C-alpha cells in the first residue's frame, strides 16, 4: 500500500468532502493529539480515502499552537504496488502548490529519515499552515538549545571547580559543514573524505538540534564497517542506578539529591569500567552489590521509573565525571581501530580529544523548523499506518 501525505488549512474545510467540524481546543493544555478517521467511497476504482484529523495544542515559553490541521492519507484498494496522488476535485480540495506534488510511499513513510522529511517539506512547501507550524518549531528549538547550553555550561563550571576538567582549555576548532540542499549521505561522504584511511579515530559532531547530527552518525555506520557511535546516556543512567542503590542501602524512603556529593560521585565513577566483551565494548557496573553489563540491563533496570525520573538531577552534578569517562572510552575504541562518532554540545565535547571536529549547520535556519514539523507529521502518519 502506498500513501500520499497532504495538508490543508482548517479554514478551508468543507463538509461536502467528508471533513469533520472544526473543534475548539484549550491552548493552555499540554500536548494533545486526537485522531478521527472517516471512510467513504472516492470513485468507481474503489479508492478509499481516509481522513486523519490531528488536533494539537502545545504550551511553551515562546509560542502556543493554536491551529488545527488534518492529514489525509490516500490508500489504494486496487493494487499493493499502485502509487496514487491526491485526487483534486473542483470545489473539493484546495491546491496549495502549482508544482506537481511528490508521492510519499509506504516505505518512505516508515523509514522516518531525512528523505522522509525532505519529501514532506517539498510536498507542503507552499502551505501556509505548515509554514506557521515550522516557524513555531524553530522558535522551540532555539529556546530549548539555549536552556540546554546554559545547564551544560553550569555543569562544566562545577566540574572545573572540582578539578575534573581543565580550566585553561583553548576552544578547539570545528570545521563548519553546511547541510542546506544536501542529503545526510552527502554530508557523511564529505566528512568521511577528511578522515584518515584505514585507521580508527574519534569524530566529534556538534550543531543545533535538527541539523542532522544523529542522522549523519547513522549514515557513518551504514558506510563504514568499523564505525560506531558513543552516547553519554548510559553513563548517566549507570550513575543514577548507583545513586538510587546507595540511597536504598542507607534506608532512605527514596532518592535524595543530597547524596550527590563529589566524594560519592567519585566513588561511583570508579565502579564503572569500559570493557571489551566477546568482541564488543560495554560498560560494566561493579559495586554496591551490583555486577552487570549495561547491555544486559539497558532496556530493563536502567529504564525503571526510580532511575529514569532521577537522571536530570544526577546529570546536573556529574558532567565532569561522565565527560572524563567518555573521553577514555572513545580513545580506547579508536585505538582498537574503530571510527567513533560522538555527537552533542560543544560545552562538553570540547573536552573530548580529537582533531576531527565538525559543526553541522544550515545557512537557512528556517529549515530546522521545517524538518521538525515534517518529522512530527510523519510520526503521526506512520502511527496511523501501523494501526
């Protein structure tokens, strides 16, 4: 089954082609999504038109979604491999672009990658409602990135005061890579061409949210057999598990952030070792009665509520410990011949030793908002496809 995604303005909804009535949604509510499907016969070929109405409201420090939008999905009942485009009938559906719309296939929608986003952006590029959504998404990205940077900077300052990180580090140089008009494959190819051939190394990727750091890292792993990515997430989760276990051993009713002293964090960090097991790298947690590999508990014990809800408090106090651990781990991996991709924020990655540093950026920042808006629309459509 192939699907075509399109967007139309709520103000142009007309009852004669099967749209539901516009519904009032409180703008003070948190993110809400309600899905309403209506089926009817579209023409004599037996094409079923399923209209998905998505109601979303989002409160944020900068903007609030007030607009409602619907995503019609056109499903063919006449052949598994038949590709269809939206049927435009006079007086039925507003045409927002004079260009021929791009067909979005089932496989493309399920992929949820950069090609999916690019296809949706191209399809909706002249739609006013989509552009307003993209502008709000861009505002949100800028606010969140600024807040994250401020928190990381505070954590780094504390780590320097504890002597975990050097205070006289000169800011390293990052080569800027403009991803505007380029696919993730093209960005990855440009970076790969600058890396040493046949040797392991550490590749540091930074940039605003939405510039494609994670997607580029995935392309590295597709292109290079010895490529692997590093995430600090499991380090923070491991430290949080040890902190929670410590509180339980002390007889506390629950987690107490007062336990996050420099002495305790230093002791728990020594209980984490980066090891090679059966040809793979892993983190071993050995202390406070625990002796496990992270790969054995990453989807169970490390995802339990008493760990997950306390990660922010632990991360705020343990930036230095995690950066030091990560620096040693990626060095060990690269010395073993791996191309290690580590992506994130400059505030912490400046302390990772590597000459291969790249800052992904877009010369037109509005594309960031369009990508995020397209990702949200694609996710909604894919979830309906799964149903």
